[in-house]
C-alpha cells in the first residue's frame, strides 16, 4: 500500500479519554493469548513514548526548518497523549488483578539508564542524540505499519473485541499513520546516515521482540484467571493471524525490511486518508472535539 501524505498535514494532539468500566480482562473474546500480546502495548508504550518526547525536545534547538519544527511539536503532543491513554489501560489491568509494576520497572531502567541522557562532552551529546533519533525513526516505522494494520484488520471486528479497547487501538494506530514521516524526516534533517539507519533497525527489531516476549510471558503468568496454567507459545501467532487478529510473521518481516531500502521514505507506505477517516469517526476522538 502506498499513498501520498499531504505536504502540510497539521498534527493535532487529541485529548481523548476512555472509560474502561465495562472492559473485561480478556477483551478479545475467548482469546487470552491474543488479548495479552496486544496488552503488551499498554505496558511498553507509556515508557517508550515518554522517552520519544524527551529525545525530540532535546532535538528541537537543532531544527532549522520551520515546517519540520511545527511537525515535531505536533508529534511530541500526540505522543504525550498516547502515553497517558495507554497508562489508563495499564491501570485497568491493575484493577483486573494484574500488577504491571515488575515489568514496567524493567522498562523504566531500559529507557532511563540504557537509553537515557549520558554525561558526555558537547560532541558526544550530539552523537548520542543522533543515535537515539535513528532509534526513534526505526521504532516509528514499526508503529506506523502496525497502525495501518489495526486500521485495516476486519478480523478484529468479526471477533467482537471490546469496543472501547478497539477504539483505543485504532485511534492510536491512526495517529501513528498520520505522523509516520516526522521521526524519519527529523533524523534525515539532523544526520541522515544510511548506515546509521541500518544499525538502528538492527538494534530496534530484536530489542522490541525481546520486550514483547517478556511482556507477553509476564502477563500470561500474572493473569488471575489463567493462574499460569496456560503457556504462551509463539506458534499461537500464526493461528491468530489466520483469524485476522494479529499480523503474521511473514508480513512483519516484509514490512520491517522496507526500512532498509536506501530510497525508503515513510510516505511511501500507509494511508493518511484512511487514518484521517477513522479519526473523524472514532468515538474518543470525536468526544475530544467537544
């Protein structure tokens, strides 16, 4: 799928709120595995997106293009709201009997210590900032194609997902598609090294996979209904993919590989029109307008 992105799309943070009072623990009916593999987003994204915000705020003084600067500010606003929305879903997990704190503390250590600020001289600080901007561009490639997937995944509707959770996933996915070019454009503006981009994806892809595996295993073990009696297996992913509940391994690898093309640009993939259309109908996004 390849659609042009409007040249001057104004990125607007939407002050969305979600009511989780009627959302069950297993909000994909009869699918605890699929529920929890998607629930990892609620644990991983708040810490990750707050890290995005900190990194981009450090990059703002280096931006020499007024339009890009406006886009980056809009991106930061949207990512901050994403973090808070998934934090709310994380609190819902706590209310359902799953304590996310042990896993989240591991993420705080990764984003705060491994990927956080370092005591370096001015040259080293700039190099470390550029390295992290490349990481963000790689992650945003992943979130953009997953955002497009969730917008298009009719299997989620057929499965009867909890409507509030489905709206959260699609609202977030739509905004990821909407701002899919910003992190890449910022990286290109400040550095743009192709080899650094390849290295960033070589770091990001296995790191995200590891975080997701650990998060899924933690949630399956902590689930008070399953009580650790049901084991997660990555062989379950193809089964869920056949039902249209998850993207399959093959499609994930194909989408990851497009980032490695020298001619890659995020605007070549995804549909801004599809994202904007969903945002016009999303219950949470519409409520935020009033």
